[in-house]
């Protein structure tokens, strides 16, 4: 028995086991997703008549959502197979106006799926971001024609109020998004977005380059965009674009009756640089 | 050879003492050191032979002294030993008998030999020194003797019924009970590492103790609170190691029974509450355990066995009754002028009695085989099934040891569940050592398995479509509204006027009650805060009522596979070295199948006009295209591989330097088999210095620095790392064909009133792609690429001195601080989350996670000898920071590393301050003694005394997204401190030796003998309103504070009122037969 020889051999086992520790030192890549809150988008005209009505958009609030195919593990979603929806507030308001119209709108009320008309949906190229942390959707389209909003007659029961509303003619809009891409890192979970947009309304077409950041924050000055707790990642390079007007948060005009200047020019916080836009 | 001269003597000694080997290798081993000196010159004797024998080792262990007369014998299982020393020319041997060695300690025994020609062994009976001179670890060892003689484990809380070892850990200086176990050194209980014989038994999912083994099966529990060596890791709390008993050549066993009757309970203070028509009292019915164990030989000197069975049962009475608002003859509701509570009266004939009960069986078996001196093999198996709830009873929460409900505000089928919680452990150990004791190898292979099921009381399970598991849970919670938008008082019938539900709207009046006892009647209620006279009609108001199915059901299976190899090498070189190194591999797996009964929980809106899909596993595959997941089943796993090397270097027999390094790497994997989180490069340095100024094992001064890394429980890989997708829609509950009752036949079926799109409210704004559904949670939570593992640093220093034999006095100082924490965070107010280190990496704009613990401990310990023992400590401590640990004590949220502490930027203010575990002063005294009555009779006396100053309290408000108690209006700990808390737990017993090796003991433990009913918790919810934290605010700011809506705050009428009192007096009777 030579015990002195056996222990060292066995003593090597722990060392050998430690050598195979290996394993990854990097964290997992996140799945492709859009952000869950609204985006503030800046529209930059790239093609079309700058004086045409459809070229007047300076920006918009965009709603986005990520969907996943069915058929994942144990009845769950297939995270490797996502798609995205983009819904501009401008288009959404056209539909909302008809939805909330005081009287039935022929060709609209009762139609199935009218509330989804403004959604542009497209599939992601992959479930995971590319080497530049970008997730791509090549094409997302939506087009619809909102029917005429009928005229409303005066209510004879209320003599002192005139309820008369003129008819609003039908309008057709089309959004064709191409080369849409989102920054997808733990630090920017789809919160920076860039795409090309071909917008058509009632025969007028304009093309824009769109850059957006989530969440949408209203601002008057650049400082409003870096306030702690406003939801925007503090490392992002952002600035206030007062040219964009959100109809749900309209500018306030000066009241000529008072000496003070009440005018407030509301804008939206937008990315100061192309994505990735960091300080 | 000089050794041959003594062969005959050695043989005789060995034959006498050789009994058994258990080879408790690894963390629980003791070390014996000392110097053999010439009695006349005082110089060390080189080449003296030291022989150690004892019931716990086979044969003997021998070692020769070095040039300075020093010897060192490691790897001794805890137990009683004899040491015999021989040296050439010193003729006589010198024997020290009855040395007690405790787990994990290094004890010094010096021997003086006299030169003489006699050949007789001189036997000296001197108590072993008690100072552990090889170790700078702080903590406590509780042996069988102390656990049986002192009533340490109180009959309440987790592990109470079977007096489990984790309950015993509370006796450690500075330790305290928390919701899920024992908190050590300011940490939370899931941060502890729990071992049974070196087998890790932590719940792989949540970090709690997974095998609450009864103290009856244990030889000793060793609690390492801090300063521990690199062989222990993966814990930022304490290390709690239970050492099981082993068999020997003689047959030994016990039969025991303990019983705590509820009838003898002291008067219970009832926490009074404003508001509800249902009041539930909870009283102990009985708690008890019984069992037996036996150990002995199968083949003498070769094969031994030990085994036992214990059964424990807990029964609580839950008695609920209906109460109505007291209205005077003038039609005014009565208000108690002192408490400002609405006065209520109990309605006769409405009392309903339920039981909450649970039963746990533990069976343990152990085989020890020692074919020769070099090898010892051991197999340990533990099976511990637990059942509770069902058949008209409520269940016990296995994580807290408490009944699952507080107040019976709902139907039985909705509030009660049937639980099955099993744990199984299997371990194989092999110890090999060479002949001269220089090499020692320990191989440990282990498997810990848990099954945790939460089923409906009718036996249906998660995923079932029939019975209660197929029925949705419905929560009614309509609120009062007596004020219009303009602030004016509303009268009944006016738009917006609304009252809470009357109990009889939701459940029938019990048959024994007078008819119409809850019928509405108009009365006037003067609001004690606003002093408005409101017109009300509901006399049996109920704020929340749950009906239908039981909600969340689950079937969890958890496994922990471990392989460990530890090598110990004794070496010499500028002193003695005990070098240990090893590898440690763990694979954990958590298969979690969960689902909501009937797919979801419906929750009524506070205005009563709709029901929300409050909880429903689901996801969207297209705009408003929802897919419901009946049961969400993920299987997540983790691998941890680590290694350590440490040297305990005894320099010139005066100073011991402990130095070492531990490395661990943990990788967690998601339910889709991909990496969820990587936590490599956990380098934990540990260094300590111990100096024995007496050079004789009677004193030590020590200082120790350590870094500890936390192992991340799998709950993170399951919930955040894989995802719990959920959606919400809102179902109109008003009008014909609406979802007014989700439990109506067909309402929850496909196309029913509560599942069709027609009744779903359009909640989307103009820019929302989904108009009917809102996302509650989606997939995985991304991880900061620069994430670092969670870790703590610690410095401990102290001294001990053996003032009289068997008794040591010590002081210790501990400074422990959180280095990095892992938490989830959101900077866009809960829209997206990520996991990172608060204050670092991409979370650098979040405050750093802080938890700083400082404590000074003064303690005295006299082990049981000469018929008495005492262990006492006084701890002065501070605990400050903004993160309590792996669970949130304020809400009980147990989501290790993903609590809500850092979630929202709007909640981050005021979070730093005194943490809930902050206890300034704590006294603990445990003592026991026996009076010899003669004729083989003993009277046993003893007891436990605890005194503790009260903890901090807070001013909490609701948060718009996170709900109640998540907003600290004032800085943490701004509230009035809770009062001191005392408890005196005496015990008295009688032992009679019936015949040789057979004794009977009867005992009575009295817990809280004075029946102190001190307040342990108060309602810290300052308001139900949504209020943002007032940065650095003081009490003066409260008056002017407003809700997030800008309106004045309505103070919670219960704020500051006691919610929890000390356990009343309880008696525990015990009987034990030992042979």
C-alpha cells in the first residue's frame, strides 16, 4: 500500500473539475420588443411637395405593440416569432371621432374591426436583435377610408341651443412604414425607433424619415425632457421639438385681456440624434 | 522501533473505546490541538504519541508531536473523546477522558508528562477547554443536551410543531425570527444556507429551509453567523448546519411526545379593526409531536444504523362572527370616542367555526459502514411529507407556518386550499483518510427534492376544468362614495352615491341569526375625521369578499443535486497547516406549474360597474387577439460550480492565520432552455487572525474579514427570467346581458357574458393598437450586461476568555454591509423593467442598495456540566439601509432579487432609514440545571428569557400602480418605535432512572409565563390614498400633505393601532423515554 501516491492523484480531481467551469460570462440577449408606452415621433420630410397638406406633419404620438405567435412551450407564446403594430394618434383620432360620433355613421358603426383600422402590423425579421442591437420590421401598412360623418340636425326640444353639425366628407389615409427598426438593449427596450414613412391622405402623398422615443413626454423647453422621473432614460440625448403639436395637448394662446403672457408652446421630447441617441 | 514498546497498552485502550465512526466530515468537524510538555522543564516533547479515541470514530486517531511538542488532529466528528499521550522516557501515559468537542470548533488540550519509570496510565478527568482557538467565526452551537433541557423552540411560527432546527437558530446572539425563518446578523432568512450533515437543503426556488428536520434527530446544530471560512459559501446570511445522530455499537433510542393544548392558552389580546362585518378570532387548538428513534449496530465495529420517525400536528381554531353597525334610537351610528371606531354589535347565531390544520411526518434513516480504518461510507435518507387543509378545514402556509387566512371574508371554497408539501433528501458520503492522518478526502453526493402543491379543497388541481379548479375567483370590493365631484355631500339616489356591499348581498345570513338582522336601514353616520353627517343604509358593511374558486393553484417540483469533494491535507512548515481545498457543484431545477382557477381572478371595480381580469395568464398574438393560458408551466434550472482553498496556519503555536479564497459561478436558465442570467467570477476572499494570549487554549482574540456572495434562487429565473405574461380587460357589469356575475352559469365559458368582446369596455386611447386589452406583463426581464452578483462584506472582531472551567465570556463586534444587490427596476413607471445592480451599470441613476449592520455582542456560555448550564447574550445593534434583503418585511413579498424595493422611480424617495429588523437592544438567556434527588431521580429546572427593544415603524401610503403600503410618505423609520418585548419561558421536569440505560423524563415548558401581551406590530398604513413620498419630510409636513390628486389625505382610522400581539401564555407537556 502506497498511500502517499494515491492522495495526490485524487487531489487533482477538484482542480480538473474546476477547469471545466467555463460557462458564459455574458448576459442573455433580450427578445425583440417595442416599448409599452407611447412614442413621441419626429417627422422629417424627405420627399413630396412641402406645401401640400399631407406634408405638414411635423410629428405625432405613436402607439406600438408587440405580438407573439402562438405555439410556444406548454401553450405559451413563441417569443422567437414576434410582430409589431404601429398606430399613429392622427389616424386613431379619425377613427375615434367616428366611434364617438353622436349619431350612427353609415358604413362605420357596426362594422367589425373598425377600431383596428389604423393599426399597421408587420413581422419582425428575427426574434433577437442584430449585431447593432437593432430589431427590424421591413414593412408595416395600414390604410382605411373613414366614411362621411353625417350632418346632425338641430334638436327641436332644446330651443336655446343649436346642435346643428355639418357633414364631414369621407377621408382616406394610408401609412406605409418601411425599414422600421427599434433599439433593443436592457437599457433601451425598444424605446428608440426609426423608420421611413410614406403617408397618403386623400390622394396627397409625402415621405418622411421618422425618429421616435418612448415614452412620449410633453415639453416647453429642453429641460423638461431631462427632468428626473419623466420616464425617458436619463442617458438618452433628447431635446424639445416645439414644432410638433399634439391635438390632445394643444398650445395655449395669450389672453389679450390680461397683462401677463399666458402663451405656452407645447411640444414633444424627441431624440436629438439618430438612433442610438445617447448623451 | 520505539512505538512497539507500547503496543500492548494501545491495544487495550483501543479495544475499550473503539465504537463507531460517523465521519461527519466537512463543515461540522472539530479539531484537537495542543502541546505536550515536560512537567518539570515546561519544554515541548518531540515525538510524543497522541491517541484520540471516542464513540464517534472507529479505532483511534494518532499523531506525533513536532519539535515544539505540538500536535493537531483534525476531522473529528462532534462528540466525546479520550486523549491518551505517551512519550519515550516518560513511562506513564497520560489520559484525558471525557473531552467534549463541538461541531466545527478547534479545541486546545495541553498535556504535561512526568519523567518516570512506571508503566501505568494516569487518568485525568479535566473538562475540555471551551474556547475555539482555530476559528474566528461567530455564532452558536446548540447540542442535544441544550435543546432538550431548554425550551428554545417556541410553539408558533415556521417549524414550530416539530421543533425544527431552524427554529432553534433564533437562540444565536443577534438573530431574530422573521416571516420565513430566522434572520441572522441583520439579513433575511432566505439568505441563510441550510445544511443537514453537509447536504444543502435550501428550497431551490425561494432560498428558505426546505427540510425542517426535528431537533430530535440531531446531535447538534451549529449556527455560523459570520466570519466563516471559504468552505462555506453561496450565502450572505448565516450558515445553519444540522448534524444528525448516528448509531453506535450499543443500542440507544428515545420515545417522545410533546403536547401544547390550546385550552390552557393565556388570554389573547385581539387587534381591533375598523370597518368589517366579519370578525375572525384565531386560537390555538393544539400543537404537538410524537416520535421515536433508535440507533445501534448491524455488524459490530463495521456497520451501524440510526433511524426514527416523528409526526407533528398543528390545529388552530378560526371562529368568525357577523357584526352590525350599532345605531341609536335617533338613527345615528355610534362612534367609540376613544378609538374613533364605529361601534358594532355581534349578531347572535352567526358564529361559524373552522379549523386550520396541518400534519407533518418525518422519517430518517442512516447507515454508516466502516470496512476498515481508512474508509467510512454513509447513506442518509429523509422523507418528510406534509398535508394540510381540505375537508372543511383551512391549510397552513408552509413558508410561514401560520394558517393561510387571517379573516374569513369569503366563501370556504375560495379562501381555503389543500396543501401538500413533501421533502425528500438522499445523501451518500465517503470519507477516506490515509494511515498517518495527513490526507483526508470527503466525497458527498446529495439530492434534495421538494414537492409543493396548492390544490382546491375539493381535490381538483391546477389545470383542471371542473370543480373549484375550474371556477374563477371573484373579488367584490365596492367602496363608499358620499361626495360629488364638487366635494358636496351626496344623498341616496343621487348620481355617484355609492355604498360598500352589504354582507347579505354576497352570502346568505346564517340560519341561526334573527331574520333581517342585516337588512338595510337609513341611518346617519358622522365621519370622525371630516365631521360630515353621511346618510348610509348598509348595517353589515363588507369591504372585500372573495367567492368562487380558490385563485392561484400550483404544483411545484424542486430538485437540488450536489456533488462535493473536499480534500484536507495536514502539512508542516513554519508551524502547522490544515489545508483544505475542494470543489462544489450544484444543479437546481424548479418545475413550476401554476394557474388560476377558472383561468382567472375577476376583481370588481371600486365603483362596482365592471370586473377586471385581475389575474390571468395570457398573451396577445395580434391586435385584441388574446390567448388565455390555463396553466403556465415552466421548468427552469441553475448550475453552480465553485471551489475553494483555505489554510489554517498555526504559527509557532501562538497565532492562527486563516486565509482562503472561494470561487463560485452560477448560471440560471429560463423555461425555454436559454441562459437567463450569468453570475460568474464570484471571488470571495476570507482572512482571519486568531491569537491565544494564554497559549493554553483558554482565551483568544480574533479579527476576520470576509466577502460573501448570494446564490440566486430560481424564482427569479421562473418569474422574471422566463415571464408570467398577463393581460387585463374590463367587463361591463351594468345592464342586461352584462357580466354582472362572473359565477353565473355559462358566464365564464367561451362566448359567455364575461368572456365575450361585446361586454369588454373599450379602454384604448386613439394611439392604442389594442382597444380592449391592456398588457399587465409580457416576457422576460432583460438583464444589465454589466450585472454583478449580490454580495456582502463583513468584518468581525472579538475576544473570548475561559473565566472558570466550562465557562467562557466573550465580546464580538460585527460590521456587515451590502456590497452589490441584484434587483429589478423600471425607469418608465412599470412599463418596462430590467434587472441590474441599483446604483451601478445601466442603473447608475438609481440609488445604491444599502444595508449596514453593526452589532456588539457580550456573551457568556457555560456548557452542561456539574448539573447546570447557561448561555446568555446581550446584543446592541443597528440596521440601516434601503433594502431588507430577499423578501420585503413590510408586505411579506417573497421574490428574491426582484422585490418591489427599487421598482419605480416615483417610489425611491424616503427609502433609506432604519430597516424592519433594526433592534437596538436584545437580551437572551437560556439556562438549565438539575437537582439530584437521589435514588436515580433528578428534578430539572431551566428556562429562556428574552427581552428586545422595539423596531421602527413607518408612514405608508398607496401608490397608483403598486397599491397599498408601497409609498413611504416620510423617511423610513420615521414612525414611533414599537415598545419593548419581554418573554419568560420557564421549564420544569423530572427524570427517573428506571434501570441501567433506561430513563424517563416528564417536563412542562411554559412559554410567556407572565402572559405579556406586548404589541409586536402596528398598522403602518397612514392612508389608503395615493400619496407620493415627501422628500426628507417630518411629522409637521403630514398636515399639509396631499394626495397625488391634490386633495387632502384621509387618514386611515386604524393607523398606529396594534395589529399583532405577543403570543399568549402556552404550556407544553413532554414525556421522553430514553435507553
